[in-house]
């Protein structure tokens, strides 16, 4: 395929953050970046989990998540399995963007990408991430590792372009440390650390500028790790001063981070000048770095603990022919860079890539094609051949760098233990990547194995608790929480928060609030704690308290999109629509790829009578999440009833029906309203029941409950729905509205007198050994339950994908054959009605309305 005549330069600044850059730009201290931003688009770019640079930069270069590309950590076992080494490019399982371009006869230069050793034999210049590391004294020989440069014959040339730390003089360092002469360098090695980082990034810059000026190229990628290194070493001294930093140290090192950014701006100016105006520039970081009150005071003593200092959003700037000017770009992810690069070159996007083209960056939306995968396309891709084996010598310098930075523990002398630990850590990172990608089964399998092998490592166990909870496996989640509690010898606000989140999923909201409040007392400013408290209050409709809690979260974290989203939900429920509108817009501005925020923005605009804007919001929802059929329902309503465009409404109706994935039969009602009885009838009819049989029969339900644990978490996770297709599933009334709109539901709803329901619930609690007030029914529940049933009827009436039949519990018991015939007609089947009727046991109808006296109390005896 012929590609447009254009060049693209990708510049990576590891850990660069707008929170540091914006004040510097406002002061005129970043002139080259300011010029780039003014002539292109800028925005935040969302990172991935885990936020580890080697995995992230590989995702940037491939458009794929770590479980697809194969890079999972900082180190890996050596091929012989007897030691460990820094992560190598040979572990990457898929093509990078330069490999794809190589197949189209384009010339590519890659400088310092992480990881990129050994250098791949591309059609161009490739300098690996082992190139710029300085070690030893300047008076010593400084050999360059084999495999560092391609073509190999250029190795001597690039060796001469390197800069050693000792070449930076005192005057060079005074921009970073104005009073450097006062430092006792025998006791304080910070000055040498600054010189070393400067030397290494200057070496990368020299290699990049040489490659740009002495070779032809269509694509070039250059990566700088210096901002990340400067921040890990010196962000603790960045203004404002933190309490645990001495005034003397603060005054000495407070300019280091800002000076590092300004040095990068100088290098950027050189690169932009050499690239020329016709080159498309993409400047980005893989994550940010907290410069404010989110800076952690202590780093966890665990591998990759320093990643806690990273913030979830990096920077993104794009400029060039066909790119918009002076605009903000929303919703970018690291995974979007490779698809966007392919679009720039007029090449197809692979369907197995996880990102999207950033179409809003272009003045005209590019026409794109798709292919299944680039992995199946033959041709010279410039990658290492299968079975490639490299020289294992001299890798220890890179390993020592990672150890010194705190990313990797010193393996010590027990190499066998080090190999096992490395394998476990990389599997832990892989499990996290699987989880973020929605591949929960794979994540849980890895975490379970890790927990079995290392039951005393808390982070393995707590991640497993979270995975169980998200997938609706509350039983195992609760077991794991109790196990971790016993294992720990201290109070843990983190465990309180984790158990609180689980309690919300279990609908134990008061328990959750108690745990969150205790965590607040124990741990103070825990991340997202007040947002969790707001969620709990929101669930029990205590809106004033929920609003107060979420505002407390925003006071500490003004850039948390979920906090603005939650605030929007709270304000919407209070019918404060104008304020809700502002909150949802704030959430979207911070995280554009937020389908739920766009959906509720649309609902809010509808309440304000702004139907065209609402339609646009629902369209964006579908663009980001095509499976949200509720957005199609709203669009049908808008075009049919408000904008009077029946043709448009018809299009969305057809689209709606096309998205239906199958039929699920649902038995629903209030708890203790006869749902188990109806499940027994349908089982007798030979229908397939969706149940895990975890909850066994007891005195309250002698014939069983017919439940599935995953269903209880429908509000947060509906990944189990494909398993329920064509089956019968029991769902309580309170959860029906959380059913996604991409299935057809046949709902059999059991109605029972509310007083009977409450009495039956009380008797069940007594049988379970729980204390209740046996004399007086909880009459405050009557209105709540009545409203729940009314909401179900309103919900069902407005869902084109829902068919519903309401059956009286009392009538089914009284005349099971007649009601079984109605169910048979409703399900359009040839069900054995006699068998269905025979499944009804009238003796189990124990709490009857006739047993209540006129005051609403339950008559004893």
C-alpha cells in the first residue's frame, strides 16, 4: 500500500507531567514546548496498569496490552534459567510499529527505546537502551556492549558520541543545584547522580541528532528516561516543601526537577529544528509523576515500589500536516499511539490491537482500513529471527542501574531464589495487566497460583480479593479477607478499605461505612477513601452525606474523574441538573474515554430539554462503548418523541435489535416472594438453570435457592451474562435495572404481599440465628419495597428488549396448574405444565397475610 509522503518523529519523555510543565510554560521557561503546543493538539494520555516503564513503552510501540506483547517487568530470567538480566527486546512477542513500517520499505531510526536491546536489524539506525549507561571512571576504558548499535559497523562512531558523567563540570550543574559548591561529595552523592542522569540523556540526544542529520528516515523514535530518573531522585525536594524534608536539603535541591524539564525543552528545540516543519511530531510520556500533595512519603518495600510515585496521566502533544492547531485532545491512551501512526502512514489498523486512532487530532478524519493482525503478514520486518541468542556478558551494568533506582531488588548470591522471585513478580504484573484488560479468569488463575506459592505476600492476596469481588465471587473474597486479617499483625487501613469495597458489593452499606471511617482514623489521607464513603452513602440514598464526602475527595484530588462523575450522580438524584451537568463535563474533560459519564451527561441534558446536545452525548457513548444499548433506547426516544425524526428513530431501533446477543429468562421479585418456587417449576419443566449451587438448601428454602454468586454483583460486573444465555437466572428485583440492554430478557416477576415478604424475611433471619424484633414488623420497609416494585414496572415498560409477566405468589400456590399454563404461554414453549404444577409445595406457604392483625404486627401462635 502506498503511504503519504510524510515523516513522523516520536519523542518519549518518561514520566513527564503537565502539573510540572504548565507552570513552567506559563513563566515562559519552556519556549520550544510552548511553540509545539500552540501549533498542534495537546492533552493528557492515560497510562496502563501496572505502570512500569518497560511494559508501557512496549504497549506504546505495539498498540497492545502486556499480555499480548510479552514484556512484563524490569528483569527476566536468563535463557539458561540460572540468573536474571534486564528485560530484553527478545521477550517481545509481537511487531512494533517500526517492524511494520520496515515491511513497507520505510527507513526507521530507533534511539534508546525501553526495552530495545539487542538492537533490531531494521532498515535504518537502531541504538538500544544499553547504549547510554555510563559506569566507572572517565580514565577507564568504556567499551560498548555487543548488540548495542545496528548497523554494527557504526558502533565505533556512536561510541564516540557518548558523554560520561565526569565530563559535566561544576558550572554545568549549577543550573540544577545553584549552591553545588557547598556539598560535601564524600557524604552526599546527589551531585554525581545528577551528572550521571544528564550524561545519559545527553548521550541519547547526541545519538538522535546524529541519526537525524546523517541518515534518510521516514520514521524516528527517540526515548529519554531522564525525567523519570530525576523525579525519583529529587521530586521529594520539589516545591512546596514536605514536612519530612529538611529546610537545608529543600533549599539545596528544590530546582533540580524544574531544571531537568528545562534541559529537555532545550533538547526538544534541537530535535524540532532538525525535523523540519513538514515532519509530524508526537511528544508523549508513559505516565505522570506526582509533584504535589500526592507525593508518597514512604515507598513500599517491594519490587517496583517506586511506581507508587507515578500519576495515571502522562502528556501528549501532536503537531504536523493535517493535525489540528491549538486544541485540546481528550480521551487518549497509550494504546492509541500505534494505531494513530498507522493512520498517518495510510496503513491498515490491526483488529488485534487494543487502541484506536486518535481521529480528533486530525483536521480531516483519515480513511482507515483494518486487517486481522500484522503478525500474519509476511515480509522483512527487521526483527530478530526466532531462536536468536545474544551474548550474555556485560548486562550487569544495566541491572545495577535498576537496583540503584529501586525498581529491582539486589538478587544476591542465591540465583535460584532470584530467578523464582523474578518469575513470580512478572506473573504478578501479568495478572494485573490481564485484570485491567478485562481478562479476569486469566488474572485470577495467576493470582491464585501466586498466593498458593507465597501465602504471606499481602499484595498477592489483596489483589486476589479484589479480583474475586469484581467477578462476583463474594464467598471466596470474604474467605480471603478473613485469611489476610489473621495473617497480619497490625491494623491496616488498606485492608479496611478493601473489605469496605467488598461490603458495598455485598450490599452491606453500613458495614462498609464503619470500615471506611475506621480507615480514615487509622490511615488519614488514603487515596480515594472519601470517594468510597460517598459511594456507600449514595447506595443508601443519604445524598447530603454522599455529597459532603465526594467534595472532601475533590479537595484532596481535584483531578479525579470518578469523583466528578459520582458528584454528578448525586446532584442528578437531587434534581440539581445544571450542577450535575457541570460535574459530568468535568469528569469527561479529565477522562474522555468514560462512557458512563457521557451517558449520564446525555440523561442530564434531556432533563434540561437540550435534546440535540443529549443525542450527541449518547452518540459519543456508543462510539466509546458500542454495546451500551441503553444509549440507543434514549436516542430512539429523543428522535421519536422530541425531535420528531421517525426515520432516525427507526435506524436506531434496527441498530438496537441488531445488537441483541440472545435471550435470557429471568425470575425476579423481592427476596422471599416465591422466586425459588418459580425456579423449581422451571427446573421441573426441563429448562437449564444458571446456578452454581453454592447456597445449599436449608429450613428457609428446603428445596434450594437456585442462586449464582456472580449475579449478586450485577451492579458492578455482568461478565457472566454470556454464560446465562438460553438459561433461567434468578435476580432480585433491586438489581433488574442493572441488566445491560444487549440481551432480550423474558422476566417472570413474582409479586407477594409486602407484609408477607417482610414476615418471611424475619422468620428466615431467626432461623439463621440472627436477632430481629419479632413483635413488630419493620414497617419502614413497606414503602421501600412498594417503591421497588413500582420502579421495576416503570423500568420494564420502557425497555424494548424486556418482556415481563407478573404472577401473584398466592395465586401460584393456590392454582399452580393455571399459572404454569400462563408461564408456558409467556415463554412460547411446549413445557410440561403438569410437571411444573407438581413442583409447587403448598406446605411451604408459611407466612400468610391472614396471620397479620390490624396493626400490622405478626400474630404469634
